[in-house]
C-alpha cells in the first residue's frame, strides 16, 4: 500500500507540474479503471505487498497488490491500477519491463465483473458445427424447446466446447454448441467440476435447471448443472 501511495503522489506531482507547457499524462501513466479477471501462475511475497504473475486471455503479466492471501491457481479480480514501465524492485531484487500496481485486488468478483466473466448467456456467434445427435440424449434445440418439462430432469447432450471459464463461484462454466437451435437458443451453458479445452467435443450428463438467477443481473433461461462428461477422443 505504501508503494502504491508513493506512486499516486508521484503522479499528482506530475499533474501539478504540467503548467505552462501543458504536459499531459500518457495513457500508461494514468490510473486506469477497467475490470480484469486473471489466474495466478506465480507469486513473490514482499513487505507490505505481493507480486503476482497472472495470465488473462492467454497473456502473462505481473501485478503488484497490497499484501494478499492468494495461492497459485486461484483467480484474482481487479479494476483500478497503474501501468509502470521499466520498474526495479530493490525489495525483491527484480526488474519488470512492465507491471501493474493494483489498488483493489480481490478473490471474488463484483457484479460488473460477473457480467464480464460470461459476457452474457451466449458465448458469441453461432458456429458452423454439426454434431450427430445422441440416441439417448437431447440436442440443444430440444433442451430449449422442452425446458419446462425437462426442468429438474437428468439429460445427456453432446456438443463442441466454444467457451470455458474456470472456478467461478466454485464451479467451471462450459459453453457448448451442436449446430442446432436458432436466434438466442443455440448456446448451452453447463456447470461442472471437470475441466475442458475450447474445441473439444464432449458428451455431458447433468440436471436441467430453468430460470436460474445467480444475482448480479445475470439470469439463465436454462442450463445444465453439476454435469459429468466424457471427451471424444
């Protein structure tokens, strides 16, 4: 926190010195406000704060946060930070080409971050996918069409993973498509304790839940909960 405070003071001085030559802070020198959701892949404890190497959207970078109890593999959420280039920490004897000094690191998301996690119920555009229907299961179109009668029932569904979010609210979130469905009913969300990779074909079995509201303004008309699945080899 002391380091962050000093940095804030430093930039206040810069602003105050702008004066006659109208010096302006660059984008990388100003405090940013932008939600981030990242997985911790390395950490270095230090006096008063913690250095975390994180990965987000396949990009690895370092952040510095006030002392925080967090383990490698856990998710960190933050939205207020400064980007500092060519930073040398004498405390840990390490140099960083670029590091983010974070003001509000947390282990749980805010309502706005929850919305960003899923980016809406749909994973994006409907993909050109053709999955052979299961003889003992349902297509995504059938699950949406028959959701009222299927509510609370166990069903099987086969599809291609088009989006995966790990360990949000103590569960993994999997979006699948099978080529069926139309308009806003072509993408099905599955929760599970198993992990997948985008692009894999899976056959999942779980309970159909209708009109599920997780709060934060995030509502699912239908999803499959606590699913177990097999991957197609």
